[in-house]
């Protein structure tokens, strides 16, 4: 809770780059997660120009939740997020952004409240477009690090080996189990459950 307002989630964003070239690359882990979530909830995305993305509305438990996958490239993700958040008057603390995370190994996913962008261009633009508000929640999906900074761009824009892809899928499946707990505002419960899990 902050300023007497609930931290229940009203909007879930899946970050990635558009186009078949980038489908299922490491950088699109957030998009993959939200697509898995939509499939589990039996909802289909529609192209929504006013939100610059693929949009769906679903119910998680009894709560209505907006799902969005921006059609913009990663470094312009905030355009889509701010358009939908402003239209529905959704505060940053009621937004969950799913994204790839270099600082976490494949097979691990973590919920997090707030923080900086950590060099992630999608998060950087979202923070900027939300008026430098960093209070949104994140689902950090581990992709590992190539070891050297100069290799990061090629690394995130390529597909992981099959074993790593399976580990990431297992971690996101686990995150899906606790998304309803997070959406309801029980972040500590969701974190405790998800953070005790590691795919092998």
C-alpha cells in the first residue's frame, strides 16, 4: 500500500521487439510471458492503434486486468504503456511489467517493486513516459549475461539454446502460478513462493 491506495494490478505489460525476426529471442521474454498468460486466461489479443500494441482484457480471479504487448520497438515501450495507463487512469503502482533480465540466470524469475531501469531500454522509456515514476512492479525473467558488455546487444537479440529456452519456460510457468496472488495485491506471498523456485 502507498498513500492509502491498493497495489492490486490493473495492467500487465509484456516487453519485446515487434516482428517475426525477434519472436522468442531473449529480449522478448516479457512478451512470451504475457502471451502465455493470455492463453491460460483464454483471451485473444487485438491490434489496438490507440495503445500502440496488442491488447486484451481478462479477469484474473474476479479482477479485470488489461494485457498489453507494445508494437513499438523496445526503446519506445513507454509510448504504449503511458497511452493505456493514461486512458484508464491507472497509477504506476498498479502496473506490472514483464521483461528479460541480464542479471538473473535462465530458469529464474523474480517479482520486484520499483527501482531503476538497470540499463534496460524498455524500462528506461517506461519510467520516462510515466513522468519518471519508477513505482511500477516488474516480473524479471532471467536470461543470463554473455560475460562482456560489448556482447549484450547480439546476445539479447538472439534465441537462447533449446535447454535455456526450456528453463525459461519452466520459470515463467511458475510465475504464472503466482500471478493471481500478485494481482490481488499479496506481493509478499507471491514473492516468497516464486523466489523459492529455480528450474534445473
